[in-house]
């Protein structure tokens, strides 16, 4: 897969009690978005998706403008081509793994024939290592298996970019390490502009080629993990870096 030009965005909006006024750029890899509870991380993803209204701003992915309030451009959420995996995975428990992925593929107008849709589903099952679970109900799967199904569903429509909201938060320590390694390798191979929201220092360090720190709706620091460790710009960043050094998880 050819690397895209990345995701670039500057958005301003009030979401509940938080005023988000943030500028972010993924570059060619994965951006880990970290910050304290209530900083606006999930809200920022919703603004990028187009689920929440933006007061002013611009969102561009791979050269395609999805939002430009000055120019009157606001592409609907279903046409933005952004894959999204929420924290709870939002799988349909009454459907099988295959049926969950088929649900997304049916919404992709670029695959009009039944054969093309079936081939895409089979490819996702194979690529994400869940073919053996294709006929199982998702509620019978482990947390790590559910995460793979949610990722397969998000990727099944060949998105321009990928947003993951706390993808490892629901997992126990053992599963988290295993799934984190799988996710890191998968994201590197995909070469999609990706934002991973996390509160965990190890997740940020191992998944993100770059890190952006969101505090009170604003990006207070951005760079590599080494940049943050060498020159922490806030108390939160100091504690995040210290938690990784101490072998702890979150901050």
C-alpha cells in the first residue's frame, strides 16, 4: 500500500464543558493522542469523523478536503472514508464475525457485486487472523478477538484514515501486551494515517511514531516519544514519561 499524505486538521468547537481548539497532523504513520481524562480526546475524534459540528476548521486526508468551514465544505460522515473503532468496539452481539464485517462491506458502494463483497470479507478475516472464528457470535469471543473483528470491520471499506479510541483499554494485562504487539505490526503494515487515543504510556510509546498531548482541548506538545521524554512541556507529560520508566501502564 502506498503511503498517503496523512491526516491534517485544525478544528475549533465546544463539546460539553470542553472547548476543543486543536491542530494535529499524523504524518505518514500512527499518531498516539494522549491526555488526562476530560481533555477532549474522544471529542476530537468525533469532530474529525463529522459526528459533531465544528465551529471553524479544516480536515484533510490524503489531499482530499473533508471539511473547510471557510470554503463551505463539509463532507457527510458516511462519505468521509474514515474508519473508526470505538472503545467498546460496538459489535453486533447477535451477528457472527462474518456478518459484522459484511454489514460494513455492504455500505461500500465501490463493491457493487456480491462476489466482490464476499471476497473483501474473506480477505479481512484472513488478514486479521480471525477466519477460524467467522461463524461465531461476537459475544462469545475474547476481548482481543473482538478487537480484531472491530478493526477488520473498520478496514473492510478501505478507509482513507483510521481512528482508534482506547483500543486496548478493555483488555487484561496479558491480553493487552499480546494485542498491542499485533496492533503495532498491523498499523505499520497498513501505512494508513492513524490516530490512536490512549491514556497508557506504553501504548503511546509502542504504537505511535509520533505523540500529541491534548490538555483542556489544546495540543500542548507534539513529537516523538524521545522528544517528550527529553523535554516534557507539562506536569502531565512528566508523569506519563515517568510511568513508562517505572514499568507502569497508564498515567
